C-alpha cells in the first residue's frame, strides 16, 4: 500500500484548468492542439490507477520532479538531457510510448541537446549513503603491525648500532672472510579486507554470485551501485578510461548518469546496448543475466 494522493485526487478539475498559468498555456499551445507532455503523462498515470508516490518508487525519480514534469515544468530536472531521461522513464512506467513525447520536447526546446556532464544529476539525485562505522578490526591489525615493526627495528637496529660503536672503539680490522648477510625483518602486512575483483575474476565469474563490471570507455559518467540489501557499493563520478567491478550474492542495482559512455560486462559477458549519449538508465542484474532485470 502506497501512502499518497489517490488517482482520483490527481484528476485535473475545471477550476485547476481555469487557473493554468499563462507560461504553461503558452508552452502547451492552444486548446485545440495536442495535449502537453505533462498532461499525457499525468492522464496515463491516472488511467493506470497509480499515484505519484508509486511512480516515484518504481522509477526512482523524486516526487517533486514527477509533479513538476506533470505540470510541464522541466526546470527541476537539471538540464535537457536529464529531462529527456525522466520523460522516457516515467512514460515507460505508465505504459506510454516515450518517443512521440521526446520528439515533442525536442521541438519545444530547440532540438536534441549536446550531452551534458553528469554533475547536475549527481547533485539532484544523489543517493544519501549510510553512515560508515569505524573498522576496528583494521585499526587493531594496523596497531599490531606498528608494534611488531617498532620491536624489530629496536632489536636489529640497536644491535647493529652497538656493533658499529664497538668496532670504532677497537679500531678497524682486516676482513678475514665474506661478510655475513645481515638479518632483515619483514613486518607482517595487514590483509586487505576486501578488494575489487580483477579482470581474471570477471572472466571466471562464479555462478553463485552476480559480477558487474562498468567501464567508462567513451567518457565520464556518474554511477551508483547497490547490493541486494540496498547498501551503496559506489556513488560518484567514473572518469573516462576508469572501470569499477561490483559483486553480490543476489543482485546489483545500477544508475548510470550517461549510459552512452559506459560498457557493461555482466557475469563475464559483455552486455550489448543501444544507450544514447547523456541517457539516464536504471538497471538491475541477477545471477541469470546478462539480460536486464
């Protein structure tokens, strides 16, 4: 059960249409023209029996942005690229073909825009990460290593200094044989608790886990990755040429700010896609993929 306005409450009344701001009326055209983008999306949502809260939950587009789009206000989307991505996502959620709406948006806003950096989306839809708890195990291992290193340095370094002082006091003596190699202390290195799987691990991806590799081959993109519990594994910008690998026991949820710049490898196989530059994509992969979940 979703808490929010019921579909009946979302139906525009005669009073609301009578008080439509002039800016919206000008953007949508005269009354005998085609309905506006926001009107089409709103009417399709109401016909499908969905609330704004339910659309926000299924598309991960925030409620204020969904409401603004239904009112033909695209200023809160963060740019033309992200407005097109939100229109496409919401249209699919309410069962409407997004292409005519995208063409109408392009006509109203001067054609298709050039790809926009992913920073506005990163600021507008940044997913708040959970507070990180201190890693006491790693701190304890580091303290133990420091103590071992100090003891080793004191033992071997001190004995070497004493020997040098004794030799200086007795005077230099000719060497009678090959010098013995000095003992060296190798401090114990702390074990890395968790590292990203390498390319060889991708090639032999285990069947009981989901392994997703993201490669920013054609440009930089903001990405977000979550495990099956909703915990964030990564949230930030991936520069061109960089790659990230994520692994989980059940599924991996992705949000790609510029999907056209990304190459995907799921469970050791490359995923072919037709993502366009600047396109926002939300994807889910499970053990049986590489098809989108």
